């Protein structure tokens, strides 16, 4: 009675690569004497495949490849299934392979269509409960991700059916099952592990048998998945696999204490942070003594690492200003690709302070990355000469933006010449206020801090410092970087608080509006200054062109900007009445 | 028996402004002695409101504002409707106002969830046929957009029900109706007017009474709507309202020949192209003797004009290279905002030819727009000095990109100083090949040609020339601009065909892949060179960072890039098997 959960890190659209990855994990499971292996949701295509699913050729190729996998043990494989009838959408399904002829075991019933999910756009909903007989000698219930969330009361709206309740009813009618499995692609956000544990324990309690949830890990598009697959028993005991790592969780249904974790043997396998199994007694919660900071750090590192690996990018260039954002971005880049693959450019202008130049160099040296200093003087003078009359007579912001864009020019010149990717170092607080320059500091193929509030960036700075110190290395973010007043240094004596409220206040207002959906009146009611709230909301979603051109960032917040990051035009966040 | 169709140009999210706009049109309808007025779909919110619909406060405010409109005649108003039950989504509905107490007349039954539509994400589907009794003395059937497309066989997949067939069955059961109305927000693409006419004629024939389709006009987000509202009679006669203009179509059901068009009296009303009613005899097709070029020109002008008006932008800056793309983009900008509001910058570098400098000036002078020439020399030398070693040792593309980015720096400097928006001038063919520079010629808040193939840009050049000549003005696109070999002029003697196949070939391959969904084998089968096809498809979706950061463009093609323009990351368009 040994089940292996394949916690894989697939690449969206790479059917051949994903098949190879699944086979490699399946062989590890087979060696560990598992009776059956279970993949994550849509493991053969990677999640989310989005509009690739509109291509019938893609769906057919995925299903055929899953069915043809030369598996070393019986497997349940997540794959899209071709429609049963003309004019129907495909299904989000599960193939049973290696247990006689490949056959369709299940089609997902609950299709989430909210937040980052759009499954009603792509899939036809199944209507039958998932039952697999005699696979690896076991009889199993089969569910896919959302199917199990309704029973736990964690869906935003009620579905018409509840697959867990349905399976539980069958069990009560003497349909004997050894366990129920759940193939998931459940993205990360703060406290998501606790939610997912509640889902698994609730399902196991309803069903009266073990519930096993295999979760995708790694970054795909703008989503980052933490893995942390779960096995829960009806009495509340549970085992959690490591987050942020690819591997196999093998569990004997009758001996929870013998669960083991096999790190992936693939040469390019994701492995971020420390990977230990967590065993929980009934009712016990996983430890969270750092307010989720370790998870947040691992999430942003995973997002950047996977973005680069899956896009074929091996080197990173970034501007190092001596400020907190670029210092933390450098920490993330150095962890994601190794410090040798990262090149930091300091580009001081006539407005840059000596401490900024010192702090930039400090971070680069502490991390062991490549560092160059290119004073902006010549280029700045030449540009001001060409634009002199225009700058003198126009809006002051034009001159400030000019410096940020000259820096982007140098960063992109290095990136193009060296075959590297430039990253943007901005955070969500300043981006949400348009306190940044389009084609300037916003330039870059990826924004590792783009979904973090400013105060989270400060917290991560301390966290990366503590990580470095713990292994005997110098702290990469200098004390003065953490304590000096934040400044863009684009004008003499300029500090962020000339324009923005203090960041603790700004973050609180933005969170209330974006994450909790509160309008101006409700935020003021909660105690913030009415004028400050008005100004913050008025700046929301603004920049010179009234739109974002944001590099992607991993989604790590409870609620992201929603469609906002994808296509936010005039009127999206500021409807009027 | 006079019905007015309010062909409005709402702004997404602007409930107060949209209400005012609808009232103004309603007063025009009232003065024209209409018995009832019918708006477009979700007219009070503008279409598509997208994730604004996730806010219950927004939905409530929209419905309340529609219900409270002080209408001068009975009206059917498109608005979201609050859910009937907790945990349910809102409905895409119709309120009957001004005919007794405001009441819910209908909820849309068929929710399109494909291509640019995502209505299953937002709405709960209605299940009842739409019937309104005694409004303006008439009994009417009510449908919303997609509801009428199933009967015409023009939906990609079959829905479980057919609202037109349902209404027709009621009519056969002696439910007497004078007409059926359809509140639409049906975006433009090539030949869309013909499709919509087929829908209206099919519905009228099925129902045995007149069918009236009120369509939204104008640009919202990445969609452009052409209006061209339709009234069709069961015998096949039809009247089409003008496209690209806001106004009111008033029709007496019994006297098609007396239909009249009232241009909107709003001071900022959209009015692009020549607005005449089209009367069609049974079976007659609308004239299309220019292969849709007039419509295409009006679509791109409408998109830019509405983007600017709705975003509060009054001035445009663009780079004028002397090439075909920037010349046509200048024509579009001059028509959208007037030539006085457009500033063209020529920024010749050491690689620019004299004819390019002459052609740039020609276009600016012919259009009567502001023109400046800023040689790139000083800035180019300064940048090469700072980046010298890097450029000499690295990829050659870095030096080419440098020039494009220096130009963007100057364009953005002018835009910021003058409070204007920069526009990007690229076309879909080169953008799809990554034959463009990120933060260089791709910089800009809007790309008016971003959804046009290169050969369409050539055709539009001739069209804008013919338009100018017809009113006694000089042709804005010089002959030499149209006939010289396309060149980015970023290296000595460089022409586009050094890198790309000839544009007629490139466009054919891209269309086959993107619009018709053909893979490499199928395109080669159709006759193109296998190596050329391979290279074109390999370049698809590539740039330095393996992603787009595209300014929005109006969607005018039959099938756009799909989600591609919104969030196209690695693997989106190039799945592997």
C-alpha cells in the first residue's frame, strides 16, 4: 500500500520535456517500491497551459504522450483529454496508465474560474466520480485540485456539486476505497499551506480514509507553485513534503511515520531552501515562527530561477543603486542563478550620494557577483544638450526620467552584448503608485520584487542577511541601505516621502484596497488620513501613459492585482460613480 | 411603433459619464418621437468591464444608476444585475425603465467564453426567455449579443439552449410580439459586419418579426467596436447604421424606408469616417469594393482617438524615420487628434539616408503637424564611449538596439516635457518576429499599427494618400516611402530582407499560423519553403527577453494573437512535442 506523489516542476507546453521529467520521477518511485505513482494536475502540459488548450492538436498530442509513457509502475497522470463530442471543450483529466490498457480514469468536475483561474474558458466539466480499481493493488478515489476545496468551504462561491461528498456517500454505500488522491496545481500565497492542509484533513475526515494531494512546484508564467504535497489521515495526522523542491513523496498508507522524500535526480531539478518532511499530529499546525518570510524568500527565488531556466536565460544584469530594492533583487538573483551569473552596474549621476556608491559596491562584493561602475556624467550631459530647451520649458519629471532611462540604456546595452537578461528591481508599492520610470527602472525581462510590498522588501533584506551570516558569509545588504531614508536620487535632496506617504502607511492603504477590496470610505473609517487615502488611490495604476508595462513577477500575495498586471488600461482600477 | 437604437460609445468603469451619455442619446430619440429606446450591452458600465465585475459594490452601483436614470421615454438598458442569491455571480442583464417601476427584463443566457470573451468568469447565465410587455405600447422579445449567434451557426461550439429558437417557439404558441431586440457589444474584425447582418436576418426569419441589434461603438481596452447597428425584417430587408460614429438609429417597424440616423450631440462624440445609413434589399450584401480598407483605416483611427480621449491624453509624439510604418502611424495620429496635436521627431543617425530624412519631413509637412529634427550624433557618440568595450566584444545587436533606444529616450523626453503620449509605430509582422527593439521603437503608450500585418500598412498608406488627395491635400506618404526596400537603418546598408523573408511571404506564413492555426507541416504543404517557414515560426514570440512588452493596439484582425498580447511568456506560442 505504498503510494508515490510525483511533485514535479513541468514547463508549460514542453510535452516531451515534461514526459521525460515524469518518467524520471516515476523510476525513483519504482525503486522506492511504490505500488502506484500519482502526478500533479495537467502534469504533461504544465499548469496553466491557457490558450494552448484551444489547439485540438495540442490536446491530442498531450493525451497521446501521456498514454504512451513507458511507465515502470502503475500511474495516474494529469492530462487534458480530447472532447467526447464535436463542438465540446476538452476535459481536465486523469489517465490510468500501466494498469492494463491506458484508460481515462476521471475528468475534473469543479472548474475554478476566478482570480488566476479561467478553467471554464478551456474545459468541459466531468460529471462522474473518479474511481480506479486495482491499480497497484488498490482501489482509489480520484479528484483534481478544486474538486476537494468545496468540502472545506474555501471556494469563493458554491458549486452545484461536491465531489468529496459524493465519494463519501459512495463509501457509506459500501464502495470500499483504500485512499483518495488529488492531482493539484495550487499556486502559492501567504498561508496557502495552511489552507491546503485544511482541505486535505477535511477530505480525509469526510471520506474516512487517507487523502493524498500531489502539488505542482516551480514557476510558470506569472504563477509560482510551492509544492508541499500532503498526505492526511482521517484522524488528523498529516505529512507534508518539502516546498520549493522537485521530488517524490512515498507514503505507506498504514505507516505514516515511514513516509520518505526523494529529491529529484534530474540534473536541472528545482531545489530551493531546506527540504525536510514535516510530520504533524492530529490538530497540529505547521510551524510558522518567521511570519512566512522564509517562504516568501524562497518563492521569489523560485520564480526567477524557473523563469530563467525555462526561458533559456543563464545570466542576469541589474542596476545597483545602493538602495534597498536593488540590493534585495541582487540577493534574489545571486541565489537563483549563482553569483557568478549576475552582473551589477552602479551608474552614479551628479545626484548620487557617496553612501549609495559605497552601498552598491558592498552588496556586490558580499554576494561575490560581478560589479562595474559607469558614471553617468558624459551621457547625461550629452542628453541634456540635445533635450535642453525641451527640459527647461516642460514638466520637471522629464529630467528625472531621463536619468532613469539612461541607466536602462546602459543596463540593456550590457544585457544585449552579454546575452543576459536585465531585471527590473521595483516593488509593488512604488509600481502601484507610478513612482517609477517607464523604460527606465521599469525596464527588464522580469521583476523579482514586483509582487512584494515595500515593507516586505525590507523584511527580506534582513532575512537574506541572516541567511548569509548563518553560513559564515558577510551580510549582503549594508546597514545604511536598510536605515537611510528611501530616495530615487533623481533630483538634489529628493526623498520618496516628498511624494509618497511613509511606506508603512502606503502599504497599509494599498493592501486594504487591493487585497481586501476596500474603497476610500472604508479605508478612512479604519483610521487613515482622508487626504492621504485620496492621493494614494488617485495615483493607483497611473504612469505617464496611464498604463503599466510591467515585467512579470511571481504572484506571491494573497490577492494579486488580478488582471491588472496583465492589461491594465485607463479605468481598470478606478471606476467612478 | 418607432424604436430607437442607442449606438453609444461608453467608457469602461465610468458609470456617471455613461449615464449622462445614454440620457443625451435618449433625449435625441425622444425628440424624434421614438416610442422606446434600446441601449447596447452593459451600456452603463461599458464593455468589457472585466474584473471590475468582481466587485459587488461596482455591480450594485451600476444597476442602481441604470434604474435611477430619469429617462424621457421607456428604455431597455444593458447593465449587470446583482445576484439573486448569496455566492452567485451577477447577471449580464437588461433593465426596463420608464415603463412603470424599473424592473429586470432579462438576463443573458449564452455567455461567450472564448477568444476575447470571458463571460463565464463573471456572469451567472439566465434561463428565462426575455419578454417585455407594453413598453412604449409594444410587446418585445429581448436578447443580448451572443444569444442570437447560436441560431446563425456562428458560435465556435454549440450551447445547450438557443434563445432565438425558444422565442420563435413562443411566437408559434401565439405569444404575440412586435419585434425582438438585441443589446450587443460585438467587436470589429474583417467581415464582421457581414457576419452580424447574417445573424440579424437569420433571427428575423426565424422569429417572423423585425430583429433590432444595437451595437456598441468605439474603443475600450484592446477592443474596438464598429457600431453599425442593424434592423432586419423577416423578408430579408435590412437597415445598417453608420459605423465608427455615436448616434441614434430610429426605425418605424412598418416603414423601413423611413429609418433615420441622428448623430450624437455630445460635444466629444466619436465621429470617424462618413456616416450614411445603408438600406439593403432582401439578399443584398453591403458594398465592399475596397477589400475592407476604409473600415480598417477607420478602426485604427477610432482605436487611437478613443484611447486618448478616455485616458485624458491630448497630444502625441512619435518618431518619424521616413519609413512606411511611422508615416502611416502619423496619418492615423493626425486623423485621430488633429495634426496640431501631433509632434513628429526625425532623429537621423550616421546610418540614416538622405531620402529618409526627406521623406520624414514630407509626411510631417503634408499632414500639417509639428516637426523637429534632432541628429543623434552627440548622444550616439557619448553612449558608444560609455559602452565601447562592451559593444565591441558582445553581440552586434547591442549596437543596433542602442540607436533605437536613444531615439526612444528623445521621444519620451519630449512626451514627458510636453505632457504628451509617445506612440510606437511597429506593425504586427515585425513585432511577431521580434524585429524591433524593446524600450526602443517598441516604446510608446499605444501602437496604432500593432495589430496590422505589414502589407496592410502598405495598403493603408495608399488609402490615406487617396483620402488626402480626394479633399485637395497633398498625399502624406511619399512615393519613395512606399517603394524603397524596407530598412531599419541601424547598420550600414541594412535592409529588412537581410533577416526576414519578403513581407508578402512573411505575412502569408504568419497569417496561416496565427489566424488559421496551421502548424509548420500544414504551412509547408500549402507551398511555402520549409526552411523559411521553420525560421519564421522559430522567431515567433521572441525578443531579447523572450517576452513582449507591447503597447496596446486595437484588435482589428479576424483572430488576434489571443492571450499572446496580454501575457506572452516562454512557451506560449511554441509548444513542443
